[in-house]
């Protein structure tokens, strides 16, 4: 109080007004001509209100006027009895009139500021400091001036230039734990420089340990395993790897450094398969994606001048967003701030509620007894009028009865599936969890203690039961279904497909889009009267029973809702009634509408579909009709000639994709061995090829191939009058009747398409058509720059497609020009229907990447990238303590199958570097499994021999003539080659391989060479 009085007395009287509130309290205000100066004193609201209520305090008129002019007094009310103010009428302000926008801030910066120490993955500051000891003040200044840097979870510094003479306390930062890896003096390395340091924020994690440190002349790295306070359920730990690769490293040293880093990181991923991996540091032009093709890089701006030398890699795409910060002192690298953009699965994926059908114990036996005692003849009698059976009514009543009996013996339950739900979280665990929460809310300590103990015991028991269930799958490696079910349970290597919006309007629009080819069909389907003596196909009960007993019970049912389990388990009881229905259908050439109905399940092709074409239609047809189609397909194949369309490699015995690729490449390489020649390869893409089939045109071609009229009429009825609807969840669109195309979910559709295109053959000997289902490739062998035959062939093919209602997708059709001539010329673009075809340097041909220089680097890179991803699931199997035979089976089914895809086509021609890249993955898998694995070279040799013998023993194969015996009968005739490209191709390698065998197995006599035999395109309908 004395200080206040002293301050008031020190002011001049003419600029000061004293207001005495009481005899013991005073306050001083200083007023001047330009401003009001208030002493820095803080009073509470209650204190000031008490001053205003003090009746002993009176203001004279001069002081009141002075304070009123300064807006320090409340204005008096107009009337002594104030009326209540009317309720304010809020109005909607326009956007431009609002002072503050609605909502709140979003984005990664706001999420980081709201919860800086509980991110899903840690925020990172990365810098090349060039002497950490001299940059500590700059780091402290940066942390004190920027809150986001201060709250950062991890600091990674490279080139710390520290040594053993610098103690830890000398580089300690507040609230950060330091982990350092100084440069170790080894032979060939510098004594100064290098060094790594990682600071971890104590508010984010206090459970961190250095699991690996490494230092060599070409590489330095350190790995820290962190268990932070908060971690998403999908990850078990955070693996932080700081890396420094010296700039003096040349190409060989960088390759050595990356290979060493790959080996150590793979070991850590094997030990911690569910950990989130972060690799950060100064790589100096070394690319980690060359050894980890699937890893993602997050810094997209230069970090030293115009070069990007500092990188941050993770296993999750879009996990971070990088922002540049100023240099630390005189360092030539900028500082990089990485904010987490990753969202946990529980926030990204919504819970899904779905209904499942539960089969109680003994339900299959009860259903068998029910069907065994059913008088099936009464359904036929009820549908017979004037000695003619109404097949539609007959089939509908039988399927409805089967559905009713199935509903009586099964139970339908609704379950909720969450993205991060642990598999051992059973209903009992949820019940105990709910009981614990109730006890916590009541406040009863004894009840809470008991509930917590019960929950712990329940979780342990649920985990033990889950472990026993997995072990049960691995007891017998010969039970492949149980084996792969257990592998899927552990690894989850096949995630469920994405779902789309289920609004009825969208489903109706999708259904109309999928049926868009219906307007192109102006042909009316008319059945042809069968000639006298036309034999109708008849099915025997044994064939029907075998077909029903082979049904996969796990397949989704079609629109008739009859589960595959019912048809398989009750095959004996249902054989007679379905044999009768099938034979009546063939005799009347009529397919029941309920058998040919289709339900479309739209599956998004990408995460955010932007148009209807971004949805892939997955057709569900009745399982019963699939059995019927298989029996009809066997009959059709038995009457077709084996030499029909030899260059159609799909849906034929002893034909695979590698046969088609080898045939196309051999024709091209053989022609390129000639002087002044080049090859143009056109990879044609059809728009929904199966959906554009006109049934009337197809049946005309089937008659020409020798199928009887009654069967053609049955196929015509099968392809016309098909109800189609789109379904997502419980919502279904309206039904559309289709008379065009063949649904891709049908068994007969692929065979019918190949029969439709059997007369699509080249008219010039210098061209070749390679077909694999709806994938068609035109190989044009150009000599002396004469492309007339090739261009006319493409024009004739376009006309044939128009006549047969096949839509060429010119935008997705690609062309490759293979030209090894020294004098390069500009190749004129190819046009189809007035549109230019895009010429590319590389494209995918039946799963194999083909380039214009016929090298295999792109293909091996793609295979390595895909195989690297599968190693993660192999590590999860090992962590689950799966036996070695099980992990070996998984390796062969998911990793080796990728590495050896069409291996006979490309492995013999790829360089040593590509072979080493793929073999490195085999070595990594070998370390994970713990047993020796066959090398890719051994697999290639084995499959090359097997494929060569298979082709040589097949007279119907178009390339069988290349395996011709010499007169001695002990060796094959060698194939001539001028270049190493042709010499390393499949057929040349295969002939040399068979000739190297101690004894050549018996081979059939060679037929005349038919690999280049072509027949002209026949006009449509001829």
C-alpha cells in the first residue's frame, strides 16, 4: 500500500486524479491528453464489483464526467423500471460477414498441436548437423522458438562428429534421452566425421533400447526399438533406424552399403514383424528402394542445394508430410520436419455389421434326413399341365423348399467386425470387459478388484484357445484347406475387398452402367427348329452326383441363396431331383430364370472411385447352375476338334501363359535376327469383352463347329433373358433383363468367348495373332520398312471386331516397336478407328513386363517389389512359432510362386544383376524359415526340362515342331541363332537342355512345322 501511495505522489497534480474508495484502500489512474496509463495491478471481478456496491463511496460531478469520457463508467439506465429485453433473433450470417468461420481447424498440423505426444507414429526432426557439439545452441534456440519442434517426438542427427572424449552429459538436451553411435576407427575409414545421434522425447516414450549399431567405411547405422506410451493396436513397436552413407562412396560401395543395411533391417523385421519401421538419415545418392522396392520415401524437396540427400523411409504410404526448416548454423543441409499423416485403422475403417449363418451340431444330418424323406415327385406333378412340365415353376418350388429347410436347421447371427479387432476378442471377453466397466462406475473397490482379475483370466484363456485353434490347423500339412485357413488367420495376407456406398440410387446407376452394352444389340434371338434325328444331350445321375459332391462349400451363394454346403452335404439326396430338372432343361432348350439370374457385387478398383468405371463387377450366379454348366462344358469340349485355333492358349490342356509369351517372343526374336528387320507388337484391350457377346452370332458359329441344334438353342436361352441386379450389403437395385453378353461369373463364359474368336486369324504370313482368352496380341514382322501388311491386318481386325460387336479400347491398347537397327528411323503412329495408338517403351503382357529392348530389368524389379512385401507375412508366421514345413509351404505358395512366375520365359535371358536381386529375397526367406531353399537357378533348370518335354510330347502344340529328332533318335535338331538374344530365348535353351540330358525320353515323331502357319480371317457369319 505504501508503494502505491508513493507511486501516486510521484505524479504531477495536473495530470492525476485521486479516487479514494475508502479510508484503507486507494487506486491511482493516470490520464494524459493522448492515453490512459494504468498501473500493472490485477484485481478480481468480485473485488471490483464490491467497490461498485460500496455505498460510502461517492463521486463528484467533475470526476464522474472525467471517468465517463474515458468510458470507465457504466451508462445509467433510461428508466428506473427496466423492461425485459426481447429475445434476440439470430439470423444466418453470410460467409463473407462472419468474423470467425464455422467448424474447427483440421489437418496434420492441428492434430499434432492438439496431441503432440500421443501421435500414431512419431514426429521427426532430421538434420545433418556437421558437428553436434557446435550446433547445440542452435537446436535449443529452435526448440524454444517453435513449439512444434519442441514437442517433436524424435530428433535424428547425422554427422555428429562425436568421439569417446565427449561425454553424454555434454550433449544432453532438456527432456530428451540421447542415443549415440560414434564413428569407430576401422581400416579404410576416416578418423573424423560421421557419427549418429537420436534424441527421444521423454513425454512420448521412455521404453527405448538400442538393438543394433554398425560402422564400416561405407555405412553407419543405428537401430532403436521404442515402445511409446501410445501405439496403435496394429503395431507392436517403433523401429527407428538412423543411417549415414559417406559421400565418397562410389557405385560399388553404395551397393555394398545398401546390401549390408538390407540384411540387418531384414533381421530386425524378422524379430519384430509387427513393428513400424522408420529409416532416416543422409544417404548421399544411395536409393534404399533398390533393395526394398516396397518401401516408401517421404521427403520430396531438395535438402542440400538442388540435391535431395536426406531421406526418410517407412513401410506405409503417405505416413508423413515433410516441411523444410532453416539450416542449423553453418550446416550445408537444411533441417526437415516430418509430421505424421498416418491414421490408425480404427479411425480410417468403420465397423462393419454383417449377418452370418451358423450351422449347429447335427444340422447337416437333420437336413439329409429331411431331404431323404421328401417326395420330390409331387413338385413335378404340381408343375405339370397337359403332360407338359412348367420348368420355371418346377425349379422355383424345389429351390424354395430347399431354402426353407435350410433356414429351419440353421441360425442367423449379426456380428460387428472392426479393423483393429484382435482375433482372440471373443464374446466372453467383451462380457468381462463390460462387467469391469460397471464395477468401476459403481465405485466398489472389492467388486472392481474381482472384475479386473476375472478380465485378466478371461483374456489369458481366450489367447490360449486361439493359440490351440491355430495349432490345430498345422497338425496335418496334407490338409491344405485347414493349413491355409490357419496361415490366413495369422498373417491376414488377403485382406477383405473394399466396399462401396450402398445407396439405392447409386446401385441403380451402377446396374444401368454395367448393362450399357444392351443398347448395341439389335438382333432378336430366335431358336432354330431342330432337324429330325437331332440327339438331345442327357445327363446321368452319377455325373450329377459327382458334380454336386465337388462343390466348394466356402463359395458365396448366388441369387437363389442356396449355400454350397447344402448341395455338397446332401448330394446323394438331391441327385435325382436335380438330374430330372437338368434333363428337362436340355430337352426343352430352356433354362429356368432362377438358374440364370445374376447378382453383381461392385468392388472399387481404387480407394476413391471417381466414376462408374472405377468399380469392378463381381458376378454371383447360383452354385447349382455352375454344376450344370460344368457338365455341359465337358460335353462341348468332347465334340470340338483338338486342332481348333492353335494360337488360343487359354482354357486348353497343356497351355499356360508362358506358352503364349514364349511363342510371341520367339517369332519376334527369330525375325530380328534378319538384317534390316524390326517388329511391332500391338497389345489389344477390349472393353468388357464377355459382356458384348451377341448370342445369336455365337450360336451360328457353334453350329458351324459341329454342335447340335438342341444344344445351341439351350445356350441361346441361357444367354438371353438374364435378370441382373446390383447388391451392396442389404440394399439391392432394381432388376434389369439382359439379352447380350455372358456373365464373367459363369463357367461357360470363357469357353464361349474362345469359340466366338476362333475365326479371328491373320491373313498375312508376316503377322501373328497370340490369344489368351480376351487378351490378344498382334505381332507384326516388318522387313525392308514395309508395314503395309501389318497395317492392313490391324484394319481387318478392327472390322472383324465391329462385325462381332467387340469394342476395341484404343486408349488402353498399347504398341511396342522393337528395333535394333543402327540407323533409327521415325516410326509412324498406328491408328485404329481414327484414333492413334499409344506407343510405349514397356507394358505388361500376361503378367510379364515386356520392354522395347527385350530386357528383363523392369520385370525382375516388379517381381522383387511384390515378393518383398510377402516376406512380412512370412515373418509373422515365424513369430507365431509355425513349424518349418508350414512356413516352407507358405513360402512356396506366396513368394516362390511370384519369383518363378513364367520363369522359363525370362530367367535364362536376364543378366546376373537381376538374378542376384531375386536370389537375395530367397536368401532372406531362408534365414526366416531356417531351412535351405532351392535356388532360382535350380528351379529354372527343372521347369525348363519339364516344359520342354511337355511341349515335345504334345502334337497339338503350335511350337512342337521345334523339338524334332535327328535321324539317330538320340538328340534333337539344334536351332540356329545369330545373336545372343535369340540364343538365350526359351526354345533354344530348351533344346540345349534336352540335348544335355544323359538319355532323351521317348518323343513322338515331329509333325510338319506349324508355328508360322496362318489362315485368313473369315467373314462374320461364314
